[in-house]
């Protein structure tokens, strides 16, 4: 649990030193999130000061900042062997709708891999927007236009982490689940110069691709379940495209080989009722690849996570977090 604090810091490197020297902890918080509008005077400036909302003994620090008229937040996880001189890689992970960065940490556990591989993890928080008559946390992924500048916010968070923690701008990766995966589909078109490689899980068919031809060749991986209905593999006329159309868009845009390398993953856990086939489209421009993990009988789930029967079958044959890090670490910007 992150301890709550209201201390304001302008330099997060100083924050790092202070926190791990034993700053006093405030009141403990919870996973609830609200995006609050700031005053019109404040909104004239796209970005305002940064507050440390909380920290814990596991290297997690939560920040809040005012961006484009909304108070936004993100959590940074620092591996135990981190030093700013090493230019560690940066992995950003995006939650689904409705969700929080706190709950995402518990399910995807990127920090466990980051501690082992010595990279920094960032969990941004989506804004709270009106959806079907109630406020929910959501990324503006173009499958439902919200008017929130999430692309600008996420790029700004990356810039802050680079400046504050000395992470490597040539090794910045982003993964998203569900609506967060659809946000990745938007980022690949509008922020391909920021992210070295990307991955979308259970969010493949974003309509962000409808009018999008990426100007940058960004390696990208998709994971999708056959029985996922959020979005379905065959797409949905009002807000999602079929998975194969999405793959074809990237294969054509990147000039990849149309014949993939095909590998069936071992059926490690027969009780999960799934089988996974990995398709790798290589030979793309700039040495990139487009990769797809098709999970037979899989649901709207993150492979390797605790089963969630109401969302369908969860593959236990591989861990998406580990598999995606193996994909990411192949790539470095020139």
C-alpha cells in the first residue's frame, strides 16, 4: 500500500533520495481515483507542479500533476539496484476501463520483472470521464472520444521520468490491457517517436487504426483471446475492427513478410482450457516485427494472471508480462 503524503517536490531525484532515507509516512490511501478539474487560471498552463501523493517500502512513488486542466497521477516503481547513471529501460503499463493503476500493479506485476531486469516501471492513471451515465476511468483511445489529451499526458509522463530518474530514451516500452491496449493503438500512430516497442493485450481491434498509418515503424505485439467479447476477435461495427484487419494494417504499413513464423506454445496447464499460437511477422522495415499471440478459447484476460471466470478463460501456459518483456528488450532506438 502506498502511504499518502502532501509534500511538494520539484525534483524527483531529490524525492528518491529523501523517500529512501526514510521520509515520514502519511495516511494510507485506497484504489479509488477521481480526475478533478483545476481552476480556469491554472488550466492556462498545460502542466503545473508535481506533488508526491504517497510512497512505500517497495520502491513505489505516486505523483500527481495538473495537466491540460485535469489533475492526473502516475506511480513510478524503482528497482532496488537502480542508479540514475545506468540509463535503465522504462516500461509503461496502461490499465483498462474502468480500472486503476493500483489494481493493475496487483494483476500484471511488472515491478517483479523490473526488479530482476533492473528497469523502471510507470503506471499512469486514466482520467475519470462520463460513460453511460456514470463517471469511469478511461483512456481516450478513439473507440470512444472523450476530449482528454491522453497522448500528451503520457508523453509528458515519459519526459518527466527521463528527467527525474535518468531512464534511457532509446528504451521506452508501453503495454496496455483492454481500453489501455486500445490506447496503445493510438500511441503507435501519434507517439511512435517516443516508444521503442509496444504491446496491446485484449484490445487489438481499436478503431484508432481506421484512419491511421503509422509514420514511424514501431515493433508491436498483440495478445487476444478467441472468446474475448470486449472487443471480439471479429470486431464490432461501431467501435472495433477485426483482429486480422488490425494485423494486416501493420504488416502492410511496415512492409513485413506476409508469411509468419508460427510457433505453438506448450500446453503447460491443460486445466485452463486454452492453447496459444504465436505468429511472428518479421522482415519489416527497420528490423521491426509484428507479433500476435492467438489464445484458443481465451477470454478478456491477461495470460498468467489469476483466473477471472466471468471474463472467460485465462491462459496459464505463459505469463504475458514475461513474454512481453522478452519482446520489448529485443529493441532499442538508433
